[in-house]
C-alpha cells in the first residue's frame, strides 16, 4: 500500500527487512527535492487510513546510500 501510494512521486524505493518485530514497513525512498512535499502528503494519506492500527513515521532526509552501487576494481561494466 505504501509503495502504491508514492509510486508517482519517488524516483526509486528500496524495501528493507524490518528492524523490529513491530515494524510493518521499512522502506527507503529516493525523492527529488522538489517532490518532498508530495511524498509527505502521500504518506499522510496512508497514515490517516491506518489511524488506530499503525503509526507511520517518516524519517529524513537521509544519505542516499541505499541507492548507491559499488564498482569493484577490475570489474567489467
């Protein structure tokens, strides 16, 4: 549901394994600076639909390391 809600706003997403047994969704989103407000609005709509069942927290901005890839010396590509 979260992924669908932000699909038109984010450049990329990187779902992660939950860090705690009470985590339902743990996803990093790569978002253009000018789309940050739209991301917040989309997630606020999701949070309202989950009121009383789930607490949704948006943390950021964070470093974009979830979307970086390493190039190994000598690797083709």
